[in-house]
C-alpha cells in the first residue's frame, strides 16, 4: 500500500522504511503483539468479555472471507460469465474461500 499510494520521497524516508518494515514480513506478529497489549490494557478483563471478543473476531474473520473471497467471485460471474469461467477452480470454490483461516481466526482463538 505504501508503494502504491505514496511518493518516492515518503517511501525512502525513515517513516516510510518503518511502515514498510512493519507492514511487510513481520506484520502478523506485530498485529498479534498489539492485539495482546490491547487485551492486557483493556478495561474489560473478565472471562465473559474475553470469550465474547474472541467470538467476535472469529465472526469478523468469516465476514472478511465473505467480502474478500466469496462475493467478488460471485459478482464477477453475474455480468461476465466468460470471465468467471476463466477463474481457477480453487478460487471459485465458495466453500473453501469462506472457510479459509486468517489471522483474525487465530486472534479470536488466542484471545
């Protein structure tokens, strides 16, 4: 995203290098660390709120899978069936796209 929406001056600055590093390979561990810190410093530390927050994260993960995987493939097939025929079968499989695990599923189980 930084390379797409930014100028070369920003990309090569200290800010750009830090954002590029944190958004690159270590983005999942950075996300999980920040999420763990937010859970630790949260005002709602009870078991019930933790379980509710974990279930919400898992549901958000499935919602993201729907909007990222299932819906675009479905909408591609409506106006242009010939383009949808060119989509690989693994991508066009709605069940696998919906059930694909993501970092939100992991965070929901870890939280």
